[in-house]
């Protein structure tokens, strides 16, 4: 069976004052991407536990939490209490990545590890056999609306090669500068999960744009298959 693309609207680009409506507007998505930023690991501060609790309660779409925080060894257990479907943390700042991955698994949540554009792909190797997804940042994290970094295409090929060497097939998520214009190329390079923020929430017809993204991404996945 040919793999299918997963579309994950990033509510960092949504209107927080209309968040319930915004979530309803993207109910055709596969995941809801929820960024947590602490103002230390990245320059900005974003939503935390109270908003996540409301999001999880409001939507039937699985929630994908991305912790962009400087202390994941401390933060991960507190977010597991809110029962997201997926939880990612950054390898760059994790003292005990293997332990965190298994703590996430033990809580019945899908574990994911994230790396920034400047982090070598080989950093994933110690945990690649234990995670359900890897998140490849395709912009430097901390701000929405940035342009896709072209070198990310080569990095996605590296990830796929790493997975093949280990005989595993976690989902590969991309976050940053993703739109219908580049989804096919990015998918062909190896991505499965497409986080879309300003490109999606800037549309009047969000459902239509999700469908367009999915068509483009599925076309790219079919090319690599």
C-alpha cells in the first residue's frame, strides 16, 4: 500500500481569540500541530498547558505537541499528563533522550524527536529505532512565516537513508515554509507529515487548502515509492 501524506495545521498561525472556530475550520486535517516555545530555546514564547488542555478537549483530530523548550527532561512528563497523541522534543537539549522516548511510549503517546536545520542528521541514530516519528525543522525555529531552507531536501534524503540502514520506517515530519508549492518536492525527498502554518491559515478556504496540500504531497510520495 502506498503511504499517504498527513497534513498538520500549526495553530501557532491561528487566531487565538477564535481558536475554537479555527480548529473547526481544519477538522479535515490528520494532526493538529501545537508548538510550545519557552523564550529560551527559541526567542518567542507561545502556548502552554492551559491552551493545550482546551485544544485536546475541543478537537477529535490527534494533537501533535512540539516542545521547543530548553529543559525537555523536565517538561516532557508534565505534557504527558495532557495526553496528546504525539509528543516531540529536541535532541539538541535533551540530556537523556533515550529515557524520554521510552517515558513517552510508556504513557501511551507516540514519541518523536526533533532536530534543527544546523544539527547533523547522524544525531538521530541513537534513537531512530525507538521513535514513531522524526521532525526535521525546515526553518530555524521560533517564528512563523519563514521561507523553506532548500538544503532541507538533501537532509530528508539523509534521514531516509539512515532509516533504511536501521531497517525502520518512522514517519518523517517537516515544519517550516511548507505550502502547496513545495509539498510534492518535499514529499518525494522523504517527508510524510506536513506542518503548515501561515500558508494554510492565510487561506479563506482552509479545507480546500488542506485537500490541495494532500494531493501535492501524495503525488510526491507516489514518486518516491
